[in-house]
C-alpha cells in the first residue's frame, strides 16, 4: 500500500484539531482542577497533553487506514461512528472542566467508551491494524473513567 502523505496528515490533523480546540476551550478551568482532591494513581498534569496527543495521532493513522481501505460502504458507517466519538471526546473536557459536572462527565465518558469500543470493532472489521490502534485509547478512557469517578466521589 502506497502512503498518501497528504491524506495521512489530514487524517491526523482532524483529531489533533478536535483535541486542541477542546483543550483551548477548557484551559481557563485548570486552576480549579488543580485544587481538587484526586484519587490515588492520578498522574501529573503534564502527562495528559502528551498522552492525548499520542492517542489523537493513533486515531488519525487509524482513520487513514479506513479511508484508504477501498471498502467505501463499510468505511462510511465506521467513519460516522468515528466522528460521533470524536464529538463525545470533544465535549467531555468541556463538561468536566468548564461545567465541573463530574457525575455527568463520568456518564458521558461511559458513553464515549462504548462508542470507542464500537469504533474499534468497526475499524477492526475493515482493517485489523486500524482497530488495534484503538486499544491504547480504550485503556486510557477506562483510566480516565477511574479518575473522573474518583474526583466525583472526593469533591
């Protein structure tokens, strides 16, 4: 398979852009987040943008594999779910950081997890590599759920 670098960059830029915009909107709420009681195993703040950047790049590579799979009928459904999960991802930060609605954010995150698992499954059905690239994202969402629920309980 020949790599179309222009399409690859566009596919990577989309989730990175979604994440950057969400972070930009949520940035003003970081001071209040710093003062929250956090559960054990909470990582340092600098780790979150690093991990999310890696995950967004993996999502972009994964979506590129789907767009280039040559299976347009199956890809359309999979990419629709991908877009919906990106929207849920975008909104979670705003719900959690800006609105400080920790329980609702947790419920939203559970819905996001279901969408991400469905997305991984649909991608896997088209291109195994694309589905497997979602495994770190699934694991991080589970960990984020632990942190989110812990913050809800402790604050």
